[in-house]
C-alpha cells in the first residue's frame, strides 16, 4: 500500500485508499494542477513483469477510454 499524501508522476496526490485487490489498488487522488478529484488505479509491481498481463491491461484501458457515457468514469491518463 502506498501512503496517503504520496505524489504520483508529479500529477496526483493520493488522498485515501478506496479499494484494494490482488491485482491493484484504487486511490482517491487530487490533481496537482487543477484541484480536481480523480480515482487512480495502481497495478501491483509483480504483475508488470508479465508482458501478457501488461498487454491485456493496456488493451482494456484503450477500450474503456474509447467509450463516452454519463455512467462511466473517463480515462484521463495512463503511465507504466
């Protein structure tokens, strides 16, 4: 678990842990530039060594990012 207050990629300050699973952790975060709240998903480092897992996650992110709907969260940023 990453400590609240941690700055991620000079873009987000983590505020609170929202959800944690075997694969990832989701944090409530504040943008450093715009003072907007975001959800930041952080994948467990052990999963990043598996290129198949990384490729699948990137494909899923791209699919979600291509959909616009009032009931869905938007994808603003991806970094790995």
